[in-house]
C-alpha cells in the first residue's frame, strides 16, 4: 500500500487520476491503534483484484482527508476511478468490503 501522509498528496492523487485515467484506486483509512482495522485481511483484499491500486491513510498522520471524503469512522474505504469518487464504505468485515469492491468496480 502506498502511504498518503498529507491532504496535498491526496489531492495530487485525484488530479493525477483524472488526467491519466489509470484505473481503480482504493484509499484505506486506518490507525495503528484501531482494533477493528486489525481484523481486516488486507492481503486477501489486495489479492482479490490486483488491478486496483491501494493507498493507505493513517488518520493520526493525516487528520483531514477522512472527513474530506465524507467519512467519520475507521476502518473506511474510498473508491476512486478516473479522479471521481465511486463510493465510500466503512467496515471491518473482509467479506463485506470485498463485496463492496466488486460492486463498485
């Protein structure tokens, strides 16, 4: 997973995606202390669709982007394609997250 440590990096990602149309992106919002985040099987999620590029936003490092995406809790996910939000989702259930990914892309 590629870290997104600042809001500036996140906005640059959106701009780059809009200009280059590189495909699907998921931003995973988490924190090192989050027990629910630790229950997710991130390896299984990333292997589910290898064409998706994954970014990780630790809310203790980057406090702004979670709210900017309209999310309030962790673990959360923002689905982006071509610089546009396709959806957002909060869950610590790996199977539910996988189904949301499948439905969104």
